[in-house]
């Protein structure tokens, strides 16, 4: 019975590892095919530093995967956590905007909803919705935050 449980755990771990590789590979392939990182560099005027964006994107993906399975705790205090959150949120926002720009999502949505004159309100609403969703997810028990 105990040997069977160990075998099942090993198989589950292997399947989970393979699923993670497939998911991560798919996301990276999407980012590469849609040229999201070069678009971010173009927006920020840092085209000659594309390799830094590439390296840190991969390192961030590896760190994110490891942190999902390994419990590592840092005791930095509130100010560094706020700074980290601002940088993380900025990065996610930049990637989302670059991806939306590549796919031309925002102009199509604005035109279909007939709100071209309210772009600022639309963007602020998206940002506030993202912020509220993150607060609910991480601060209210039962929504999945740790």
C-alpha cells in the first residue's frame, strides 16, 4: 500500500511537471510569436536592451514557478513590499497593454461599444477593476489568496 502511494505521488509529480512545462512553453511561444517583448521595448525606447527584458522574463517565470511549490519567506517590511507590488503591477500592466496593442483589442472594443471619446475613462475603469480584483483575491479569505 505504501509503495503504491509513493508510485502514485511520483506519477502525479511527473504529470504536474509536464503540464507546467507545456503551459510555460505555450505562454512563452505566444509571447515570442506576438513579439510582446520587442513591443514593450519599443514603447519604452529601450530597444537595445531587449536581451535584458528576455532574461528577466524567463527568470521571473522560473521564480514564479518555484515560488508556487517552495515556501520561501522574506521579512523585508512594508515599504519594500509596496515597492515590489508597484513594480509587479506596472510590469503586468505593461505586458497587458503590449499584448492588447499587438492584437488591436482596445480599438476594436472601443469602436464596437461606441465609446471612442471615453478612452481615458475606459482605461481607468480597467485599471480599477484589476486593482479591485487583486484586492478581493488576496485579502478576502476563500477567494484563493494565501
